[in-house]
């Protein structure tokens, strides 16, 4: 699943947004590495949306601002990373320079090199993802993500996406206390499946440990495969990138606050248990990523907090109807499962759902 992939109809999110529950606290997200624009999947939160796109390519941000269709989305040219005075700075740079990256041996690299001379300069960013020769923000102007939020006077933050085709782990380290100060509900992160044992390398195992220490759990993970140039496999799309076959090279990971841990104070470093709006935003995110069961768990476990804003039974019924429209209510759905779990076997379920 690609980062930020929103699934199905999202009727619960639409219901909550249309009920004006986010009017005074819009759903707010930051997209670090926003080349091509912030995905339209987040439009579901309009008009109660605040989105900040960040990219080091100056002209790309200018074009995105010029052609944007929403006043609630803005793009900023910036290079996100650690200050040279940061205690982690040199360790991160050393790890990035020494990571065992097989890129030079991949068919994507060979294909990009061959096509580089054939594609017009203005198309190289979109087709080849070649941003190194673009008009970039100076490295001397690099800023941490926490400092960016402070400078832009962002007063609410619910979701962060990071995909910079570089050392994304450095961006994570630049968060400082953002997740705690803003009670961020979740992240979409590009991860690498290659690398070694250096704890500062941009690898999936380092990212996963870092996020769990912050208090987030993994809720989705995609795999993009890349073939070697010794025997190229067909490209998945019409660009020299991931291939149909090959080794797991990169992927996208979704991290969210876990409702199963939120009632356990020992595991609850980010506490939104008494904040109905944050709880509803997290519920929406679970629906957005197709995790209806966890959305339901929040509604059930925190109904005393949420019910002052919305009828929790209505929310549960909406979730159930998206799973199977033949069920009209959550109670009917649960009773059906408890009465006959075999009816939820795949063969029986498909017949019932399509009836």
C-alpha cells in the first residue's frame, strides 16, 4: 500500500467531517517530501483541513502553490534535517555514507542512467525522480522539523508523512518533542529493507524501534521489489523504479497510536484518552487505512468521552455497513458472529456479502 492510501468509501470520516466536529480543530498534516503535491486522498477532510507540504526543490513548491486547488494546502521550500550542532548529526551522516545500499546494482539505476539523456530536463523530476540537479534549498539552510513547526506557528498537528528519497531517519530524529507536544496521531514513513546494524542507518528495523519508543505501533507495511541489472525484471509502472520481481528494497510503513495500549498508563506516552477530537481523528485515520476493527475499538473503549460530540452507535453502524451492507447495525453484526463464526469463513462471507 502506498503512503497515505485511503481505502473504500470512508463514510465514517465523511460523517464526522460533515458534522462539523473538526471545524475548530482542522485535521492537520505535514508532508515532508511533497514532490508531485499532497495526495488528493486527504481532500476528504475539506473544508476542515490544514496541510503543509515541504520539499527542497524550490521551483516544485512554486508550481504546486501556483496550481493548488485548495486554500487549506500550502507548500514550502525547505530542507529538513538535523542541525550540525545536534549530538546525532555526525553519526547520522557517517551511517548514511557507509550504509550497504545495493542501488548501483539495480536495474532501476541502469534504466535511469540510460533514459537520463533521452528525457527532457523539465521531466526528469517526475519521470526519473532526479532531484539532485534541481534548484534546491541550500544545505546551510537546513532546518529541523520541530523548528519548522515553530517558525510556521503551527498550533495543531495530527499526521506526518516522510518520504524524501534520502535519509528519512534523520528527519525522524529532527522531530524532537513534536509527537508529545502535539499528540500526533500517526505517521506514514518510507522505509528501507537493506542495511546493516548501525543504529543510525535509515533501515526499517531502526525506524520500527524508534517509532515504538515514541509510543506508536505498526499498522501497515508495503513492499517494493527491485531487480538486479544482471537480469532486469519488468518495471511495475512506466518509470524506472520498482519491478514485478526482485528483492524487497523499500516500502511504506503506517504507524498509529494503538487503542489496545491507550488505556494502559504504563504504555501510554502520548495521552489523548480525554480529548474527544483527537480520538475522533485517530478513529478516522484507522478507517482511512482500512482498519475498521481498530476504529471500532476506539469508539467502544472511549464512548464516554466521544458521546458528548457524536452518537457512538451511529459510528459503529456506519463502519459495519462498509464491511457488509447487508448488516444494518453493529449489534446485528456482532450477534451474527457470536451465533455462527463459520458464517465469517471466506467462502460463506463472500456469498453473504454479494447476496
